[in-house]
């Protein structure tokens, strides 16, 4: 039986207001209005978090909107707001997190470490009823459902990246900086009509210390523009090392297309020093390099998941 239409309330955590407004505009229908419901998030003088829902959410489907870069400051307010919404009578509470954090520590690399991907997934799965996210960093754990025990949509920016490359680069050579990136590079190549691609090998020795190596056989056509494709630009060192090798091998200055513009301090400078000609990112995290939007994908996901 179809459930009656409920209003949709998009509650943006700080920094997520523009995305919530765009989603509200995309999702409003005559039968079920959609609107941004403002929230207050601040710190008490003692450092604890204060949150308040500044709108009536009784009977509404609530979508908390919070991309999760720099997650440690965001997670507690998010859990509190989810609790407040449910307690104040929301029909359902979900989460739009275009960037989902804490997925890289998906195993115990050194004795004594915590597998933080599991803890964060447990916390969020206990707080919200559904989740929409974009290209989560799934490496050793291949299926988000193995971590998140709630209805979810995993959206893929690959086709949008392929369209951007098709419109902006004449003869691309797609390059993944490490074996993990093969999944994105292969998908982008397929969507680009089979552009040639290669994947490098990476060994991470520390947070800002990676060793990247080129494959033995390189495509002979050095006139192609290398386009480095990766999911996360954090310190930028992975992509910077990869760019340096491509320039040294005689290719033109590479472009970088990243999904999640985390950009730790110094990342932009590292990429520029390595000879990267241009960086373009998907707008899962607001950043000056954003050039590809996932708004439509997120709106479709909210449409499908709301009420879950
Ligand atoms: C690898 O695990 C990811 O796909 C990225 O390559 C990595 O997160 C990039 O990190 P950074 O920019 O710090 O080298």
C-alpha cells in the first residue's frame, strides 16, 4: 500500500545549506512539499555540542544533509540532530552524506589499531533510517551493506566524470594512481568510449609518504593528455607522485579529476609543484575545484529512500 505523502524537510548541518537548498528545489512536488528546515549547531563554552531543530518536523520525512569530510566535529551533532528529529515526531530520518568518512581504516593494519569504519557505520546505522552517498571508499570491504545495516543508495560519479572528460579533453589517457583506482578508471574509460587507460602501483609508507610506480609497458602515444582519476584527494601526495612520473615519462602536464575534494593543508600546492595543469572535482565536498555536480543523483536517491 502506498504511504500518504509527507512533507520533506532537509536539515543542513553547517556548510551544507546550499546543497540542501538545491535538493529542496529539485524535490518539491505539489503532492509533497520539500523545504529546508534550518538547524542550530554550536558549542557550549565547555566544548560540548548544542543542537536545535528550528522547524516543526512532526510527521515529516527528515533528511539530514551533511557531507562528512573533517568528520570528528560533525558526527556528534549529527547523532544529536537525528535523535531530536525522531523524538520530535518525524515520520522518518535519513542522511545525505555525499562524502562518507572513515572508510579507509577498514582493517587492522597494525596490532592494537581500531577498525574505525565499523564503529562509525554502527553509530550512523543506529541513528538514521537510510543513507545516500557517493562513491564511498570501498576497497577491502566491497559492499557498503556489509557495514551499514540500513537502506542505502551508493551513487557513482563515473558517468559524470566521463562526460566531463569527453567535453574537455581531446585525446585523454586515463590513469589511476593505484590498484584501488582501477574500478573508477575502468568505468570512466568504458563511459568515455574506451579511452586508453593504465593503473600505477602504490605503496603507502606514511600519511604523506607514498611511492608510486608506472607499469612496465606504457602506451607509446605520448601526445595524449594524461587524466589522473582518483576517488579522494586528501594530502594530494598520491596524485602528485603519479603526475611527476607521467611528466618525467614525457607526457604533457596531467589533469586531475577527483571525486572527493578533501584537500588537507598543502594538497593544492603539492599538486601544482608536481606539474598538474588543472584539478577538477565532483561537488561532494564544497571546494573551489568543484566542476562536476551530483545534485541530480542525490535528489533521485532521496526520492527513492525517503520514508524508509
Ligand atoms: C587510496 O586509498 C585513495 O583512493 C586515495 O588514493 C587516497 O586517499 C589519496 O590520499 P592522499 O591524497 O593523501 O595521497
